[in-house]
C-alpha cells in the first residue's frame, strides 16, 4: 500500500473543492474556440505509427521544463487526457486544479500543435486571472509510448473522452481501451488513481466497461460516489466531443474505475 499516493489523490480532489468559487467563476466563461482553423485527417492508424526514435527513451529524458514554465524540481504530471484533440477538457480543468500539472496526449501532430498554440494564447491572455502554466499538450501515440513519459505509480487520473470507436471487427485492436493497454495504464497510475471513460457510442461504452470490469487491478466506482467527484461534470461537457454530443442530445455512456490499493 502506498499511503502517500492515496493521499495525493485526496489532495487533488480537495484542490478542486477549495477552488469551488474559482470554478464557478469559470463556468460558462471558458474561452471560445468554436472554429478550429486547421484541417487534419480525422484518423491515424495508432498501430502503424512512427518509430520509437521520435520519442524520449524514458521519463527523466523528457524536457518537462519546456512544457511547464514554472516547474519546480519535485513537480510531476498527475493528470493525463488521452486523445485530447483541441484541449477542451485540459484547458477547462487547468484553472480549477491550479496546483496540478495536466498533460494532453494527441496522436495527430497538427492537432497537438494547434492545442499548444491555444494554450500559449491562454497563457498570454490569462482569462479569469489563471496563468495556464499547469497545462500542456504533446503529440504522443498513447497506445505505444506512455511509459517513455510516465513513471510507475505517477498519475492520479487518466481521461479517455469520446475515444475513436473503430467499429469494424478487424480494427478493434486499435481501440484505446483493451486488456494489454489497461495493464500499461495500471502501471503508470498510482494506487487509488482513477480512469475516466465516456462515449456516445453504446457499443464502445460496453466494450470499455467489459474490459475494465475484467481487469483484476481495477474496481468500478459506483455512480453514487461520482456525484461528489469534482471532475465528473467536466467529462460530460468540456471536451469538443462532449459539447457536440450535448448539443445533439446524444446519450453518453460513462464509467469510472479506481486502481486497487493492494495491501
Ligand atoms: C473522437 S476524438 C475525441 C477528442 C476529445 N477527447 C474530445 O472528447 O473531444 C479522439 C481523439 O483521439 C486521438 N487519438 C486516437 N488514437 C490516439 C492515440 N493512440 N494516442 C493519442 N491520441 C489518439 C485522435 O486523433 C482524436 O483527436
């Protein structure tokens, strides 16, 4: 058991609680980026991706200071958004968890560059007085290179918001939630750390839940417990797909899991 890491997760939630006033201030005042002036192929094949030479060999080789200008030596990323696209979720939670380093991982290079420009602009404009120095996004194929960036037990939260559904049987192995990858997510998550999933595709929701339910290192967090989770409303509406599905009135299938604390 690692009490330190469990406490960290509680600290993170209380950070969100402490900033409730701050959070209210931000509601409905999120910077508007209704137009995304880039075109990028909607899909890349994550299994056919670039070579390992494009990535740092291990977490200590990553230039974190270049991403987070106010980084202190003990700071580390604690929240990861996999498939962050244009950064809707990460830029929404940055002001309400101001002491926490948040990273978005996006496989499409042009999209991650766009998200970086968005964050740089937020850093300049400081809407609502927040500095946005605690958030960044990188080009990263999360199906292959997460352990190059994150140490064992490092993260408190991983978000999978509206991942690509890959509908055809022959492309199921491209889905971001599956047994071998869940083992990798478990490795980089702290004991008590959480995985958040949401999709508007029922079949994919059932797939993600089945695979996470079956994994011995995770327990599903009961819906009742999520009522008091300060992050839950952000997974519903703050990413671009979250906004889109809300506007379209689509059903959303969410499930949250906690990594077991083994004694
Ligand atoms: C359907 S979009 C959802 C975007 C965002 N999460 C949202 O809720 O609006 C899925 C995103 O995941 C990205 N993606 C797909 N496979 C990925 C991978 N292996 N690693 C990182 N990003 C990936 C895609 O490029 C795309 O931007």
